[in-house]
C-alpha cells in the first residue's frame, strides 16, 4: 500500500466515524467540548502510530478502545491538575446544550451518569453506539461473558434508579 492510499484510508476513517467518536467521548467525559478535544487527540494518536484498524475488517472495536483510553487519560490528567491537591470529580452527565430533552431522557442520562465507569461504558457502547456485545467486549478488553455481566448489572442499576419515576414502574 502506498502512503497516499494510507492517507486516503485514514481520511475515510475520520469522515465515517468522527462524529460518533465525539458523541461517545462527550458522554464519557460529561461535556461536548472535552469530547471533541479528546476525540481529535485520539485520531491524531491513531494516525501517528500508523495503526490501520481498517485492514482487519471492522475498525470500530479498535477505534472505541483508543477512544476509551483517551477518555481515561483525560480524566486522570484532569484529576491531577487540581491546584489544591484534592481530586477533581469527572463529569458524569452529558452536556446536551441546545437540545430539548424530555424528563425521561434527562432521568435516563442522569442514571447512566451515575453508573460506575465500566458499566457506563458498556451501556454507551451497546445502546448509544449500537455495537454488538462482541464488539463492546473487544472495545473494553474483556471477554464476552464479563461484558455481558457488566451490562446485566448496569441494566439492573438503571432499572432501580429509574424505577422511582412513574413511567418506569413495573
């Protein structure tokens, strides 16, 4: 493959997945601005490493792993930067400025934001990014069984959190 062909493949990767990457990072980090910044940095790192996830078929699992790691790095840097020595809490609720959200959607996003990080991550990848369970497992570096268990626990926690709303009662 020529360098020109590599650049074309990478450009196509960015065109195809950048908006999904920003959306995923924004939900993981709690706001759109950080999501855009981290997604951009992740694509730059991917380009600089020369890794070509499209050569092995579907690039999504690998791409989401890169994005996930970039989000984790961003949160760690943000925690370290706090001047008074205390740890800063990372945002957990997505910044959906400009969008008119219903009470149910707000409650759902709040409940997802309240999940522990691993559970939140698998919920976002499975239901918001619509990856298969196998792709989610590859993205987070776990077995399909462990990922299914995380997803099951996340669903139970969401049901409990949302059960307080009349719309979600059994």
